[in-house]
C-alpha cells in the first residue's frame, strides 16, 4: 500500500502542518475544503508544498514523526529542495 508524508503551509515560511495518508489527493482536498477540524482548519494551512511517497504505511508514519520533531528551518529546507518557489503542488498532483 502506498502512503504519503506531506507538508501543508499557510504561506511561505509561515505555519506548517505535517501529516500522513494513504490517499493524498483526498486528504489534501479535505484540508482545503475545511472538512478536517483542528489545526489545519484553524490556521488556514491549505497549500501542499511538499510530499514524499512510501511503500509501507509504517515507514511513512515513522518519517512523519521524525519531521514533526524537526526545527522549522529544517522543514523549510526540506520543502525548498522539492519546491523552491513554495508553489501549491495540489493541482499538479491531482491531475
């Protein structure tokens, strides 16, 4: 089963949300439409700025927990390795 670790941002260098899912398109849609109560809804964290694919959900969960412990700058650097302009990747991923 494919799993994804992802990071959402409210805007560049601002509030981030790190999550894990087995259906990235559905999960990001839920965040964007405010269907998930909590942190992402409260802080307007809706732009998909980074994601990573894993073959096993256990490795994705382990990676998510690792990233959540990181300093903000490390997360910013990770995002910029994939997405230097902080573009919303949802549309490109969801086509």
